[in-house]
């Protein structure tokens, strides 16, 4: 089952570019979020001692790194999910971190998510 899903707290403060650092399974991870108005999408750059993943488009209900994971512990990933069923609008400039929550999923959770999404 989904054993370990950690919510990554995001407060955009209506900034088009912002950064945060989180500790995920003892790996310090730097994240930089950027809104691209032309494509109406959020993009993510991630860096850790393990490496970098740049230009990841943040989209709902898919594993964001997959086989390209160079930053997070092996087999783990990030996934964006709606906060609840009442959320009707798609991901936009204003609702990242409120209506849409970014989660860190450990290896076991990723295996469960692969079957669920």
C-alpha cells in the first residue's frame, strides 16, 4: 500500500519563481519552481548531492521524475495530487500548494501509485 507520502509544503506567495529546500529520506533537496505563462504550467528544477533534474513540467497524477530520477533516493518520486474531490479547477498560477499538493513518495509508495494512477 501507500506507506509513506510526505507533503512538501509550498507557499507560492503569488511569486512566479520561488525556491525551497526539503530533507527527503536524509537527502537534502533544493527545489526551484517557475511559472511559464506561455505554456500556463509550473516547471521544477531539483538538485541534491546525487545530481540534478531540470525543467520538469508539473502535472497532476503522474510520477514527475520516473526513470529520469537523478536527485531523489532510488525508486522514490514526486507526484502532484488534488487536495480533495471538491477541487474542480486545473492546476494554475494560484493553486499550487493549496488545491494541488506536491508529495514525496518513497519506493514502496511509488510501486503502489504505479498501479493506482
